[in-house]
C-alpha cells in the first residue's frame, strides 16, 4: 500500500473519530441538559471571583505551552439544611479564554456576596450549576458534523487511491 493511501486513511480515521467523539459529547450534554431542566433551584451566594490559568501543551509542539484562562466563580448554597460549594457555571466544558483580560471580562458579572440562582441535581445536590445551558454545545456539534463530512469527502479519494495502488 502506498504512503499516500496510508496517510489518507489515517486522516480519514482521525476525522471520523474526532467527529464521532464530538457528536457523542454533544449528545451526552443534551441528555444532561434535559435532566438539568428539571433540577430545582435554590439561592446561593458568590464567595470568590478569581481567574484560573492552566498551561496546556500546544498540539504541534508539546514542548511549548499555551496558557488558557478560566473565570473561577465559587458559590455556596444550601439544600435540605446541608451546605455545598461549587464553581460550575454551566453544563459542558468550562469556557476558556486566550487572555486574562477576556476571562476577567466574563467574570465581571459576578461579585462576592452577590445572590445567584443555583440549579442542583436533587439526587446528588453537590452537582450544581448557575445556568441550565450547555457551554459550547453548538460549536462542538458543528465541529463534529464538519469532521464527519470531511471523512465522508475523503472516503472516495481513499478508495480510488487504494484501487490504483500497486
């Protein structure tokens, strides 16, 4: 089998796998969102507003790191007389920003002492969120569909190359 066929097969399998994983993530998030829409609400209080930074390796050069900034909003709430604390703002992956100033801008809507509505899982009250929505849901779905479409577009080329390969 030629190198071109192997490379195209690898790209096709990578695109198909990435698409499937992203779509599965969106479906799981949609399932969580459906359940969270029925979660009861309680009043909570913001106890800390910070920006957290995490260093992540850059995909094409694992020796280099990029910094991602996240709003870290801590809140307390009480369910059935028991106190809980969380920092989850929405379902799905937390929103990260390329700059600390953008993360601070996102965190500005919260202040220490502010009263907020907290939605919690009645079966596991420690699982809570400030918003019933899913962060990045549509973007992940579009990326997943795009990856699967890319795999579908590459498949005929791969088959043609494989038929013509010595």
